[in-house]
C-alpha cells in the first residue's frame, strides 16, 4: 500500500511541475497563432461572390477551399473520344498451353480515350488539351449531372497543347479566368478533373514553381512548342489532362496537362498551362479557328544549356535577363535595332529571367502588337519598341489551313533511316535535296528533318505527300537539324 501511495504522490508532483513549466514557456503570445482575438482581425473565409471583388485572406487566416471546389466542379466536364480502329496485338491466354499457334494475335479495335475539360463560357465553349482529343473522330462531353452530348472541335494547336470544343448548350456554369501572372509560390490551389475514369475529383496543393519547361511538347515533336508550366503538388493522374487548376477564389489559373512520374501515375509534381496563355490561345481559336502566333525574331542563349565558350562570350554567369544570340532578318527585332549580345531585362515592364518567361510573354501577344523591351547593351540600359510579326513575316491574320498540293516545292525527300531514328530519337522525313522553288524560298536548308506539318506529326514521306496533296495553301513545317539544339519552323504559301 505504501508503494502505491508513493507512486501516486510522484505522479501528482510531476503533473504540477509540468503545468508550471508550460505556463512559463508557452505564453499567450505563442498560443495566439491558433486564435484570432490577439491579432486584431476577424477570421474570414475566402468566399467568392460574382458581384463583389474577392477580399484578400487576412494574414495567418485559414484558407477555405469549399466554395472554390463547389464552383469549379460544376464547370469541369468529362471528355471521352473515339478514333479509327487499328491493329492491336495481345497475348492469347491459350498460348501458354498450346504453343505459339495460339500465342500473340492481332485484332482491329476502335481506340478510345478520356480526359477532362473546362467550360469557359455560358454558351458552350470548352477548353482542354490537344492530346486529349488529337486524332478523335467522335468527342463526347459529360457534365456533372451525368448528361452527355456530342462536341465539335473548334480549333487545336499541338505547340501549346490546347484545344477548344463547342457544345450546343446555353446558360452553362463556367469558370472565369484568373491572372496567372499574379500566382504566388506557396499559394493554395485545387486540381479538378476526372482521373482514372473516376467521377469528378478535387485535390489540393500549393504552387511549388512557375515558368517550368519540362520538354514534354518537344518530345512529341511539336515545332515551336511553348512550355511555361505552373508546377504544383496537387495530385494529378491520367484523366486529369485538360482539367482545371483553380485558386482559392474559384478562378481558373491553369489547365492541368502533365505529371512528373517514373511510373505514369502521380508521384509528387503536376504541371498546368498558365491561364493567361490559355485565354489568348482560346480567344484566337474561337475568333480565327487557329492560333495567331507572334514572334519577336530572336534566338536566346541560357547558361544552363550553353557551352563554356558561349557562357564566356555572352557573360551568361553574371547577367540577369536573357541574352540574345541571333536576330533574324526581316523580323520585328531586327527592324527595332536589337543586336546579338543584348540582354533582355523586361518586356512591358515585367522582369524576364529565363527564355521560358520570354517565350510565354511573347506567345501571349498577337502579330501586330507592340512590346517595349528594356535591354542592357555594353553596360548601358536602353529601351526598344518592337512590332511583333507572324511566322510569315508580316502582321496579317494567318488563315486556318485548308489542304494543299506538292507542285513547285522544288525539293526531294526521304524517310529517316532506322539508324538515324535511333540516333535522333525521332522518326521523320529528311530534305535530301533542294532546288529553286517555294520550299527553298522559306529558307529551309538541305538536311533538315521534318517531324510535323501544320501540327500533324510526320514519320515518313507518304504522310508528307498526303498533306501536300490534300489542298491546303498555307504550311508550317517543324523539325530539327541533326547536331543542333532545339526545334525550327519554316512557313510558306502556295499560289
């Protein structure tokens, strides 16, 4: 009994001592982090009302994502596509028992895929990724109320990996664009879509980086690809492509597009096309049927990809901005007097630190628009105003390509050989000879490897000839020169 009483006494003394220490070291000032009365403000939610400008969250307040989730799920749709049947090879289960006669078989099967999309207007315009609907013969959109309708493809562009669909509905719930330039690192965001063929799914995370180039569009042989992704740690899986990335106010700040993963499923990072770029591309597609792409007319050099000689020549390790490597003849930059070695510090007052930022800023403009560049040249700061041009070297609207013929091209072609394909890590068509003709006037050079024409992937001469002989008048050829870095593009028109 004395032993039990001793244990109880020790426990009581320990409790009293612990409370005394806690009172001394954990004051009200430290506990105030979990309260609101000691900070002089009232805790409030990040609720969004269309009729009012959204109030900023108070410093230290909790982020309420419920309103954003409710608003965005109503405006995100499930997209299912069907394309032509193709041969599919599969293993016959009887092969193991009866030998190779029953082993692998080929069967013609229609192809289907699914992804997500975002309603951006009450009258039925929907934005998604190009890779969600590319090659589809039928596109079906399913709303959150399980109603399904057919959709028409208004426009698509592989270099931006964006597409616009249209359904014949009215008064649809939709999302408004937020300003993706104002997105901050550490900001809470929601990813909304239909991953893994599930119903509408919402995941949350923070913005972990901006202006990320992960090379996914280049790997898909898209000439002139633009990548300037918002990186988040919101969970995104196959099927989320084309879905919404929204902020706490329920504004669309990006279109979910890719994941960084060794397995094909979510492994920690996801990537979204910023809303400012989406808004411009979608506006072009709705108005013109294709993207009105603006070009500055310079190549740029960055330290992370440059050789030691180039880093020393352009002093890349000691500059803040983007170094100009070359200025194209006939471009807006050439006319404005921009020179090799100039360092672009800002565009229209917005600081530029990487080539990815430069590309995004220019891609958000249309041909004919003017931009103000702050440059550093030989230690001096100067300003130049540049009129942007299209890929044809003028400021006119580039009409949506119809179909074309191959007469008067003045070139011969051959398929990339198997050995070259292994070395290049790409199939394509080599420009094996050039004579006087339309193609030569586009400044393309012998040896160029064509991988795309008018955003269509090219793997052999037969595909190339089919496009050239189908009736179009305007062409944009994309590809690369063996041994050089990056993709190049050339444009020409038939008379």
